């Protein structure tokens, strides 16, 4: 019985040590940082002239650059020039919602919240900062 407890103790200590090492590695890579809150505001498209506009959003681990094309006060196309996303690649589907609704007030893509918001914010920045 003592031998069993000794083996279980060694296994537990090893697992604990691996978890600590894992946390140190993740922290050094910046993967344990809290996601920044990204506030996305809708844009009044009636105030946006025809043209192509560029916008960016830097949300820490997620960085996005977009080109937004506007014609007759409608967003006609959104091209993602850069999307450094970790695991948030599926967030790029948020573009379809923005184009369909002609609004930035759209639902985020589940499992890719930060990337979804970063893409929407980059579109907002394109249409308001220029």
C-alpha cells in the first residue's frame, strides 16, 4: 500500500511540475494576458463618401488591417489585408454579416470574439479615421 501512495505521489508531483512549467511558458508568450475590451461603434454610412478606406486594429495578440470600399453610401466590399489571429481565423466570417446588415452592429463569431471585434473595429476605423 505504501508503494502505491509513493507512486501516486510521484505522478501528482510530476503533473504539478508540468502545469507550473506550462503556465510559465504560456505567460512568457503573452498567452495568459486578458483580452482587451474592444468597443465597436456603428458608422453613419450616409456621411461616408465613395472610395476605398484602410483601417487597422491592434488588440494585443490580434492585429487586423482592412480595406473597405464604399459606393452610394453602402459598404460594397471588405478585404482583410492582414489578420494575425492565433486561433481566430473563423472570425473573418463577420465580414459577411457586416456587408449583409450594412452595419457594425453584428454578432461576433462564437469562439473568435476578440478577432471578430478587432475586424469590426478595423472597419470602423477605416470609415471614421480617414
